[in-house]
């Protein structure tokens, strides 16, 4: 007797539940660490792009070259699909550089680089949202550019861009499905394997759709709780962010 739709759903979960769990684990691993690494890339490169040199001609030319390369990186990785990037990077490293990463490691590299391209623009926008007077005030008391960024600007920027960063994490959970083209055993790859084993496409993908939905909804709720917690406490407000204002007032008094 042919199984009903619900019976197939129960059968798939009972017999292949561990497969789905392993695939979901790989998806979360790549998404989480890819977002963290991409976030760091965004912080570093966006901070570099804020450097302004007015006197040394050699440094001015060097900064223009660096900014051009960063712009190329951003445009290329934002302007091409991650699936294409995965194929080019994974197989390109094997064929032209003789580097053989495991599919999971390659997937992590690809997601990190791709996320970094988006995070550069997110961080840049966050930096520009900070009052320029704070940066000028910090430099007036003897801080160099990187000290100003680390102690004054970036702590405020990170708090401001937290929602966008968390949103990028959720997007990565779904976008890791494209890594099946390089045989990363993430959730979508596992689902295709199960479908091939039992020849039930509709029921199998209904199950994986529910898993993706549960993952994204759960993480969204956790993120909202963290945001509310941070908004309700001053523990995450950088104490140093008030320093420029204090020094500006003292300067004005003089």
C-alpha cells in the first residue's frame, strides 16, 4: 500500500533524521564562522578606506592603489553569484595552484570572502554614521588613526551595524545551499542524497524547507533578544566614545 504524504514525512524524519542533523550542523558551522570572518574582513578593509593622507605623495599613491584593489574586491564578489565563486575558487585552487582543500574548508573560505565584500560596505556606512567631530577630537588629543578607530569609532560602529551583521548570518544559512556544487555536505547536499535514495522529491524537500525555516526563525528570535538586551543596558556603550566630546568641551572652555 502506497504511503500517504504524512506517512512519507514521518518515514523520512525517522530514517534520515541524523542525516539532516549533520547537514544542518555543517550549514550552521560554515554560516557562523563565515559571517564572523567576513565581519572581521569588513572591519579591517573599511577602516583602511577611511585613512586620509594629505602630505606624503608616496603614501597618497599607495592608498589610492589599496583603495582601488579593495573596490575591485567588493565589486567582483558582490557582482557575481556565490555558486560561480565556489566553482572558480575551489577548482581553480586545485588546477592552477595545486592546493587541495576539503570541500568544507573551501566552503568556509568562499562564504567568508563573499560575506567580507558585503560587510565592507555595511561597516563603511556604520563608520560614516558616527559624528566626524569625534574622530577629529580624538586626533587633537594625540591619537593616531588606528587608535581613534579602535577606541572611539569602531565600538560605536559595531553596535550600530549589529542588526545588519546578524541579517547577513541568516542570509548565509540559506546561501550555503549553493556549496553543494563543490560537494560540501551541508543541508541541501544531504537532502539531494536522501531524495536520490528514496525517490521522493516533494516530501524530502518539504522536510528540508521546514528545517531551514526553523533555523532562521530560531536565530532571528535569539538576535532580537540580544538586540533588546543591548538596548536596555549601557554595558555595551563604549565608555571611550564619550571621550572626544569631553575633550571638545575642555578645548572650548580654553
